[in-house]
């Protein structure tokens, strides 16, 4: 009968993974002109890390106003006409934290905003005691896991950056296409109007000469 065995390194990685609880909310929201939208997250314990990322994907000049405030309505982060941001701060108090976006500067342009709010508490897990001959192995494995985590975070940021650039370039292409179509339509209307006006002037000219000839 076969028995299932787990390598100590794999078991340690699983243990460290579950020892670092974190939860995140990733949303895409379309902000109308002159609209203000707020989102909330609950922090259970003081000292937890909050990561806040946002990027304007399309609309206007790709800028937005934002505010981040704590449970006592104290201002933590604030910015105007920002295209994107990536911040990490420590929640000093437990309670409800507010993340607001404002599109008051736009009179007609809608803004599509991607944002992510992550609340995490990352104390390094206490490793079980090991024999002296393998005392260095847990620390090496632990450091490797945290390095991999850092690399994954870097890859995730690069993916967000390139996704934002792709969406903005696509939005610019659509805007340019719409402007070219509008300009072409306007130019065609002007050409038709000019042709009609020329025909009207020529007919009026010959009609006037004909009346003078009969007189």
C-alpha cells in the first residue's frame, strides 16, 4: 500500500503561506462626470498593512482626484489630477478606512478606474525547532519564500503597468478614430453645402441676367 509523504521544505512553504493572512479587493469602476465615489474596508487590528493601488484606464486626460481617510476621518493620503498611484501604509487604529475618488474636474468625461485595496498582516512565522545539523535550512527556505513573494509582487506591478498602458493607448486610438470620423463627416457636409451654394449662386446669376434681357 502506497503512503503519501510531504517533503519538509514543501510543508514549511505551505505553513508560511497560511501564516501570512491577507485579503484583497480588486474592482473596476466607471466614474461619471462630477461624481464622487467612496469605498470602505474594515481593519480588525492596529498595525496591519494596507496597500492601495489605482490607475485611470480611460477617459479625459486619464486623471482623477483621490482621498484616503482613517476611522476618525483623519486624512492619510490625498492627491489631485493623478493618473495612478501605488501606496502602502500602516493602519494605526482598527476600524473603517475610506477610499474616495472624485471626478469633479470633468464636466462631461467619464473615467474608468481600476483599483485594488489589500489588507494584510505579515508577521514572520515562528519556525519549529530543528536538529543542529539542519538549523540553517529553515532560515534559507524562509528567505527564499520571501524573495519569491517579492518577485511575484514585482511581476504583478509590471502586469498592472502594462495593462494600464494598453488600455490608455486603446482609449487614445478610439478617441482619435472618433475625431477623425467627426472631422471627415464635417468636411463632407461642408463640401456638399459649398456645392449647393455655388449652384444656387450660378442659377441666381443667370436668372438675373435673363430678367434684364427681357427688360
